[in-house]
C-alpha cells in the first residue's frame, strides 16, 4: 500500500490504539494536525503527526524510546541559546525574525547578532579578500550547473577549496578568525549565484557592497527598492531555524572537531537532498503546472483525494500559520505591476486556506516572492541555503564551546546471527 500523507479518523485511531475522543484531544493540543474535507464534516489527519504521537506514547516506556521520538520533530534534545521557535516564528537571541525583517534589518546585522549575541545598527563591512588568482582556483573545472538546482554541490566544493586556501586544518582550528572566515565564505558563495543568472558566470561582490545588493547583482536583477527590501527580508527570515537537519549536520561535524568550512560543506550537502533544498523545486514546479488558480485547485483537490498533502502548505511547528511565509507573500503582493501568473497564485493560496484550512509554508512564501523578483527557476532552494549559513556558523561555534561529541546510539532491530 503506498504511503499516504493523510489518514481518516478511523485509520488514525486504529494506528494509535486510542478512542475517537482521545484523537480529538490530541488535535486540540496541537499534537496532530487535521484538514477539512470539502462538502463534508469529516476531517483528515496528518500521517506524520499520527506517527509522532505514537512515538510520544511509546516514549513513556523508557529512555531509548524518548531519544528515538526526539529525532523526528520530537522533544528538544540539544540546549541552545541561539534561536527559539515561537508561534510567531523564530526568535534570534530574543529578537523576532519577523519583526527584524519588517524593521528592514540587514542580513549582516542579523549574522553578527547570531554570532555574538550583540545587536549592531551599523555592522562592519564584509571583505572577501578574494584575489583573481584565488577566484580562478576556487572555480577551476567548475562549469555552470546543467540544472540550476545543481549549484548546491558546486557551492560545497567551493566551500572546501576556500577552506583549504586558508591553511592546514590545525592552523584554521587554532587561528581564531572564525567570523572573518564566515564573512568571506558567505559573500564568496553569494557570488556563485551568478552561475545560475543569465550571464552564467561567477560574480565577485565588491567589499563595500551589502549582501542583498551583491546578491541582486550576482543574479543580474535590478537593485531597485522593492528588490532590495525583498532580498533583505528573505535572507533575514531564513537566517536560522533551530535544529533543522542541515544545522544538525553542521553541529555533528563541529562536535568531531571539523573546520568551519567542513561543517558548512556538510550542511550544504544535507540541504541538497530531495526532502530539503530541492523541496523548493517541487513546490515551484507545482505552482507553474497550471495557468490559473482554478487549475491549481483542481490539482490540489486531486492530491487531497489521494491522501497526499498539497505542496507548500502545513508546517508542523506552525499549525496556525507561519508568519515568515505571510510576510514574504505580503511583500510579493505589494509589488507594483504584478504578473498575471502571480495574481493567480495569490488567489490559489487564499482558496486552499479557505477550503482546506491549510496555511502556506515558508518555502511557498519564499518561492512566491522570488518569482515576483525574477529569481531564476530552480534556484530558490540555493538562495535559502545561502541565507541559512548565518545560523550554521552560530551553531558550529556553540557546539564547539559545549565540548560534547554528538554520537547517538543505534537500536539494533535486525536478525541476530550466530551467538
């Protein structure tokens, strides 16, 4: 039987071994999300939430089960003072990411906040120190990707090469220039976005150019006020989100004593998977698969009838809606001279919200804003990954200071061989 994203009430209670009233209680507590079915009073229940509720119940039986359930959107297992997830979105060192974006905070200022815990209204200039010779070394034999989504692997290679250019592993671990290296790395990788622009070549961002402005230049997009505000908001809202899989990969590498560049490369490769960074491509393909809202709704209903989720909707941490997505969509709607396709997408989002009670995820909000800006297709996931590097640097630093090796145990469930 193929995996279903949604279960009926009967299927959910059978899987959990509970009564129907208990299922309703789980929904009211926010443990299990449900969606409306058109033209009926019945609801469907998210399969992954049901499985998590089952794991939570099993966790009462011992520490092993607790640890297992924590690995899948479960209880927090790693202490952090970087980002707290609240109902209104992530808070960076106590500052709401949404409020920072609405207040036109710069990405550089948010990076310094995440890395140092101190807010600077005028953060320092980010210098790359990339000479033409070093640039040639970084990009040697690396042609523009055949598919824009392939840029992530190129960025991972550039990251490792840039790290090696800064000396031996031992020198880099003892050097004490982590933030300087981080600024150089992020700004250099921003220049790699030029490989998916119309020019299809690396764009060296000037030392005196802010990140948002430099990224627009790399993507060959006009640096008008609307684009600058949109790019800055995108970067700020996605700078960190607690312990995502890519962030966890960076922390695991850091716990083993890896350099900053190796940690970031690990996180980039984790983001390149079909369930993370490339999720943006699937959502974008879905949004472009029909010419109008009615066509998209027809496909959404077909997904719903098969028990599959509608791409781009329903975040497990924000059952009442992700304010990051709402702000990104709001910025897209405010732009002058909206394209007809985007107007249809906005209508589709409203229709899904009204018919199924589902709210847009942050990926959907980012894609809508990127489409409004004219960002190249299949590159929004890479842009998201670039923004998230701010958080990775902070988590690598925090993990190093903890002095703890991240080495969970595995529970063997196979068939034992000879004694």
